[in-house]
């Protein structure tokens, strides 16, 4: 009896020690991930302000009475569904909650400038699961959330754009030389982000691959480095930024899909869709689209500003 | 509706995983929780202290934090387990703290006189706990334990975050294809409701059977 008790006690103490160690370790790993370039240096903030100051503003004639854009202008703020935790796309600065940086965030600000003449964005962070519902019940006006245009989704909501085209790529541990691309993933354990296009795209390419999904990108990277999977499939730009920040990880091969990102709108609002598509053309011609890319995704990818995809070029847009 | 019929196999599989987690972690946390309570009322000071700290730790740290620590921090310490067992172990030790609190309140319903009587009759500490105190205290807390088990069933959904393909994770994936969040998540909610109802009704039946009428 005494023996069993003392071993129980030891078990409890051991549990506490393990838990404390775990807390300490996770604190370390949180530190090391903070060097992901988030594009909110002081210099870049002024760059972004300059971009917004020079951005096009819609003509009064475009705000037809009773239209969605008129309602938004009367309200005085644009309600956008966008993430707050996506590096390079839409990331909130925890020390300054008003500073949300990234490609999606800059485009949302540009759209608000187009409507009001000055940036005025209210962010509602959507879960990927609820974007359609948020648009359908009018909680948000538009969604900028790496929202891949698909025909299934286009039956629920409307898409303006595409405003950006990206693709999924494969990342592996830096010392892994066996996997050189999507073709080598048959029968392997593949890590993906929950609710990302990879959940559907990987089984299409490699039906025998076993998927493990994690909620956030840092979790997925950690899982890959700890050996919970052989490879991590994610958006190419996001992987490139991970690889730039962490030398234990490398991107192999070229993107194997084309993901057209659209701007989610309420279903069937053709007037508002035209309004946004016109705005996209204006910022593409005006150079703000390219600037938004340069200040966000362009900070980790060594290439020229990409050519924006043709508006309406994708089924569902 | 065809969403559910087209994916029936996948959904049943996921519901099976959820039920497995509820069942294994439920039994495990009941056993562990009673042991922690015994330690907490034992006459050995260090055991009481350890049990107190155990309960306080697990009641005051969010389950999600524990799950993430177990999945991402323990491998750095050289301990890597598959995801489903990790989730079940974390759920077990977490819910055991709540079970221990419920059982402790049950122990307070056993009058001191009974314990004094059992000692007077020559029962050892272990015998009086096993034969007098624990049976009566468990009977007094059937319904509260049922509530802890319902909370456990709901908490299994958090395992979706760490990559366990249970019901919540599966419906997330299905929604990604069909983009019908309201229907899909209402369906999942109904399944969780049925699980909770089943646990609640079972607890009610057991309570009526074993209750001590005073």
C-alpha cells in the first residue's frame, strides 16, 4: 500500500515537472518564431501611408442610390472579414492592434480609401468555416481572406476578382533529400493547415498520402520539424516566408496548383461586384496593387512584381 | 441533407473517434479522479499537498493550452506520441481534476461519525475508505460526475486543433468542400447534443438506482 502511494506521488510530481518544462519550452519556441517578417517596420508604415494617400477614390456617380456601396459610405466604415494571424497577408501587430499588415490588409485599406477617401476598416476575423455565413447574413461587407474561388462557394456567395493567384507547394525538413515535390508524397504523412486548399488538393494529387491537419501555420511548421509528418503542403508564399525565417525548413519543387483568390461578396450583388472589379483595375493601373505586394509578400520572395490575374478569368468569379 | 448521406462513412468514422475519446478518457478520468481524491483526504501531508496541486494546476490551465503543450512541447523534451493517444491522455488528466473535485464534495456528505465508527470497529484506513467512504460519496455525486462527463464530451472537439480527425475536424473538412456551414455545423451540434443527452440520461438512471435515501 505504501509503495503504491509513493509511486503515485512521484507520478504527480513528475507530471508537474514535465508540465513546467513544457511551458518553458513553448515560451522559447514562441520567441524564435517572432522573427518572421511581418512587414510592419516603421519605414514600411510610412510607405503604406504614402500608398494609401495616393490611392484612387471612387467618383460620386458610382454610388447609385440604394446600392451596397452607398450604404457602406453612409455607415462610414467598411466591415471586412480578414484574418489577424496570417503573416504577410493579414497580421495584427500585438503591441499596436490598429496596425494590421499584409497583402490582404493593404487591399482592404485601399478599398476603404476608394469608398471614403480615407482608410476606415473594421475587421471581423472570420473562421474559414464561417465566411459564407458571415457574408450571407450581412455581418461583413467583403471578405479578404485568401479566399480561393471555387464553383461550390460561388453558389453561396459572389466573388469579385481574382485579385491574386498563388499555388500550393511542398516544404520538408532541410536535411530531407528524398522528397523533391508533390510526386514523392505517395504513402507519406503530409501536414496541412486546417481549412486550407491543401486539404482537398493533396488527396487529388496523391490519394495514398495520409493527411494530418493543424489549425495554424506555426503549429504545422513545428509539427513538421518534430517529425509528425514527412512534408508540409501550404501556400507557396507562406512557405517561402517560413523557409526564410527558419533554416531547418526548405521548399522543394514548384507550386503544383493555381489558387485564384477572390474577394467574397454577398450573393448576386452584381452592382457591388462591378464596383469592386473596377476598383481592382484602377489600383492595378495606378500601381497600388504592385506596391501592396512589394510591402508584404514581396519582402520574402526574390522576384519581380507578378502580373495580376485577369478579372473574371476563373469559373465562379 | 445529401451532404450527410454522401459523407456517411467519413462522418460515422469521425463520430466513432469522438465516442472512443469520450469513453476511454471518461473511464480513465473517473479512476484517476477517485485516486486523486483519496490522496487528497489521506493522512499523509505530502500526498495531500501533491493532490491539491494537481487539481489546482489542471483546473487553472486551459485545456487547449494543455493539448498544444502536449503535442508541440513534449516532443522537444524527447517524448513523441501519436496524436489521438496524446489527446486522450490530456483529456484524462484534465477531467480527472474535475472528477476529483466532484468526488471530494461527495466525501463531505459522509458523516464523521461513520468514519469514527469504522475506525472503532478496527478497519484500517484503506478499508474504511474502500468500504465506507468512497462508495457512499460516489453515490452522492452521480449527477455531478455525469456533468463532468458531458463537459468531457464537448471538450473532445478541441482535439480538432491538434489534428485529431474527430467529429469537429471532419465537419470542418466537409464544409471546405460544400461551403454550407449552417447545415453542416448544426448537424454536428445535434450529434454532440445526442451524446450529451445519452450521458445525462444514463447518469440519471444510475443515480435513481444507487441513491441512498436518508
